[in-house]
C-alpha cells in the first residue's frame, strides 16, 4: 500500500483568562503559553482568533506572532468586547515566518489606551502521514 497523507483541522486554545495591555505582554512556549501545533501543515493558511475589550481610550492593538504583525483598532465601541480573526498566510515564495510546530511567540502592545485581550485560539491544518 502506498504512503497516505491525510489532512485534518486542529486547534489550540490558550490564555483564556487573558491580560491587560499596557504593559506589553509576551506569550511564548513556556507554560501557560502557546501549546505545540502538532503536525502543523505550513503549506496551508492558519487562523488566529482572540477576544479584545476596550478598558479605556482608543488606539491600535499590535499583535506580533513570530515575524507577522497584526494591527487591530479599538475604541469605545469595543467596551463590551469583540472577537478578532486574522489569517496567518502559509509559507510561500519568498518564504514567510508564520507558525511553527514549537517556538511560537506572541507579543501584544498598544499605542494608547488600555485593552483586555483573552481567549486566544489558533486553527490550523495538520498532516498525518501513514507509511506502510
């Protein structure tokens, strides 16, 4: 029987209690950080989702995941909270530094105001290889 590659969806969830920015906050692989992305298929897009809630002011929340920076505007209309979704592009030509099975790091900061960030989820495709 030939090799068989099966693709399926996976997700990891972390930082459910969240944190307030500022001050700048880093989430990395160390507990209670980002779980390993088992069998990550880096040729396919992934998705990052998180909840944000404005505590005061308005501005831009900067979320940097590895070498990718996401800029999220926030203000008084977000005082009840909302969910933000972002696509993390697959590696292409030239290669980008997107997600890794291990060693992922997220850094959150704001230019002004204060925001609560929580309930991070990363949805990604995984590949299961069967060799007989």
